C-alpha cells in the first residue's frame, strides 16, 4: 500500500512497493511443452539487472548507474566519455541501493537506504573522489529522511525533511554537504505534510491535510505562522497536487481536477493567475520534462492505454519526435539531463524489450545517439511476447483499462487474439491508489513463458483516469472494486482467453488483499491464489500504519472505513478476509516480509493461524530481512521459485525446478512446506548449505 497516489510512471527500480504473488490445481492439457518454447530462467527475469537507472552528473562529467557489486546493487560511476572505466563508488552489502541522485556539488551523489525493509530511509552522501566512504547525513535513530530540494545555484546545501523529533511529522533542515552539519529551517508544529521550495532553497508554500481530509496550500503569514491560500476538497485529493516551483520562484506548477474530472497541468504565477498547459479528457496529466536550469515545464505526458508525450517547447518536441522515430514504437523516457542540456540519458523499452539506455548528445545542428547498455542482456533473443492494452466494460458501464499478455501457444501469430484458451492469472496491482501500465513486466513475461495468460486490470480506485474513477472505489474494498476484477475475468472467458475453471488470482499489497478477498468472498471464481504482503484484517491494518502516514490517515478512514466509529469498524470487519476464513477451499500461497511497516507481519500471521485452526491448508513463506515486498533479488528468486511450483500444481503450466534458487536468501516456511512439490527437500538442502 503506497503512501501516495502514483499518477506518473516511474523508472524501473525506483518504486518502493513491490508487487508479486501466485497460484494452484490439476494439469491443463494445453500448456506448451518445453520443446515448443524455450524456458526462460527465473534468474534472467528476477535476478539483479546487469545495469539500470543511469544518470548524468549535472556538469556532464560523469555517467552513473546501478549495478551489482558482489551480488548487491550499488552505484557505479564512469567518465561520461569513457563508460568502460566505471568503478563502484558505494559498497552496500545488505539490501542494495535503489534510489540515488546527483547533487549539484561537484562529484557528490546522494542515495537513500533503509534497514531490513523498515522504510526508515536515511540519506547518504558519497564523493566520487573517495569511493566507498559514504556519509550518513541523517544519522538519527528511527528517522525517515525526505529530500525536499536541490538547487544548482547553491550546490553545497540541500533541504531535507527529518522526523527524528516527532515520528509523525518532518521538520525541515538545511544540510551542508561538505560537513554533514544540519541547520533547522522550520520546526513542524503545524502538521505540515510537504514543503515547496524555490531555487534559493526558500520555502514559498507548504501543504497540509486537515483532520476532515481536505487539503490546504499555506503561505507564511509574516508573523511566524501560516495562512491558507487554497483548499483542496477531499474528493479532489487523489487528483490535485501542488508539485513544485520553478527555479526563480515565480511559477508554481499544479495538477488540478477541481471543477473537472481529469487532472490538468497548470502554471500559477506570483499573482495567482493560472495558465492551462495541458489537459486530456481520458486521463490525468502525468510525467513532466523540465528545463534543468529554469525548471520550466517543456513537455508532459498523458497515459491512457499508452503514454503520449505532448511538447510545450517546440525544440524539445522535435527532440522527442526524433528519439521516438530512431528508437521504435516502445516507451521513450528522458532519465537525466546535464545542466547545459547538451547531453541526455534516454531509456527505451517495450513489452518484449526489457530496456536499453542511451546517451543522447544534442547540438544546434546535429543529434547523436549512443547505446550504453541493456538492463537485462540475458533476455536478449529470448521468446518474450507482446502486451495488449484493452478496454474492458464493467457491469455498471465503467471502462477498465487493462493489459493482456498471452503465451505463444495461445497466440502463435502474435495478433493479440487468442487461438485457444489457456489458464489465466489475474494479476492485481497494489495501492490501490496506483495503476498498471503498458511495458516490459517480468511477471507477465514469466507467466506467459510458463504457459499462462495474464491480465492486469485498472479497477475502480486506480489513479490516472480522473477523480470520478478514483472516488468510485471509496467504501468499495471487497465490493465494486472486486466486482471489476470478476468482470475482467469474465471478459477473458467470453473472448476465449481462458476457461472459467482455470483462473488464478495473485498480487501484492492491495493485490494481496484482493487475492484473499477472491478466495473468501468469491471462492468459486478462482482456482487458487497467491497473496504477497496483503492485509487480512482492515481494522488491525489501520491500527498499525506507519506514524509518518499521519497526514494520510483520513484518506484511509474515508475510503476504507473509519475505525474510530462503530459503523466504520463494522464496515472494516465486513470487508476483511479474516472474518470469512472458513470459505477458503482453494490452495493459497502467502508471502510476507517480517519488517513490513505498511502491512505488518501480523496480517499474514493471523490468517495463517485462523486457517490452521480450521485445518485449511496454506503455504506461508516468510523473509526475516524484508519489508513491503522482496527487494533482495535472492529473496525474490526464492519466493518466485516456490510460486512457480505452486502455480504448476494449480494450473498445470511448466515449472523450472527450485534448484539452487534459495541460495543467499533468508527464506523460511512457517507453515505448509508440504503444499508445494519439492519445497521441503529444497529447504532442507538450503539449511545444510547455510550451516557450512
């Protein structure tokens, strides 16, 4: 369950909430034989990428990326004109680094790292000239750092939010990058949820969520306090957001759905005058491309079925058109730009192309594009398949933007229309205030390669499609949100993608909850299910959300059920799978991280215990060094090895033996190891190897 709506596509590897899960039942005769389609190794799909998340230093001197160091993802840096001279500048030996950014201080980059998945992310600085000597800029107990602003005109300083004084609220500090010293800028005694700063690191506005769920934009009142300058009604809270200042502080950018349905992009000047920059009737405005010096928005995207970039600056539009024509029909994104804007890092991917990174040199009269690397070269030449965006009608007329992936056995000519039915896995995204996208998806490719179709559905409550669609999910956990999933599965049956009796459900976070709902509220709809870090009891879930989500509590209460009222508690209980455990009669696999701060381990423990008391079989996989999802590739590989065997028993597809896929993982199976063929023996072998 993410802390914020995800209206913009984010680069692979930056997301904190990982979605994964799987399923169980008798053999399905139509599954392809191993001789027909090459079996793609799990290591190629779920192991560490060879390289990812490339960035340019602001001065253009260095090129950086994430790559394994002794099997753990770390930051590597090379001269921009000689990538072969790369060397690791960080030396993390635990969960690896996933989020980093260059500061404007020459040769200094910043990265975030938590401990065991607890999401108390500390902010570290590392100097390229002293690789391995990282400095913790937020070295305070139980502190979660938020990087608020970098400023190219003040390269030695940054603004950082820290919650060491009060776990619920982040105070604002200015941190000196050379010494690491912090200076208090603002003590947050006003329940501020965010800060908006300009290029001089001056706070122009702040945001706050009121106790009634409405949002506020605040300005300093000149007397040490704040005055309200704008209000965002609760019904607009998922689609309206003040997002940041231009460098000079004269322009404030805003995505706004007030008085309309989909969120449009506006520029607000110093006098409060709004200028419409981009709108679309089908979907919210999402990702932006901004000038690296002025922060002026030059292009923005709208994502309905596929992402479409709209240029606001003609020159940038010409560059984007040139790149799209040069690279192909997949997704083009600009990951990084030098301050002089003469060099860009560009990513390109498609459903059947997991991603390539390029260095784009742009001059007044010429352009040059150099391929740097593929993120997963082990997949080059493998039998990856297309993904098909589809619009599925819900029973009440709403349109569910969804993504269908078919195995080669069902669609040998690759036209997106099944020639014969195959087992289907309904893969449910987390959030629920997030959405699914087109593109390379390791689980979709994995499932297709094993002989299954997969369908990823943007059910009501998903973001990106306007506020009416988001708000239609309010109060509908295990209600109309679940009806949408059932309708999507029915659509797949009607179109010959699958048979009614051969549908499994899987997902992580909210998707894990949807899996539990599927097996308790609609037990006849699914053959089996896999829940990863999904809540089973909505009341206990809301009692244990992280303290730094205090500003979001009203969102949960009003959209799910209010645990402070009797009616709300009844609603939460009525929509909780834990209250209907006796309805489970299909195989269930559960995966959980012991340190999960969002969906505590107790959410999985309690439903496993309830099932065991009723003698209902369940396989429970627990990782002591993970949080909300499985960030360590060794743990992801281990869980997916179990899930693959589980699915093969359920749906009859192909399965690569577990083999040595437990190596390096912390896997434990507190319950049901006998429920997946080969699991007990693999655990025994793994324990023996660990003891050596």
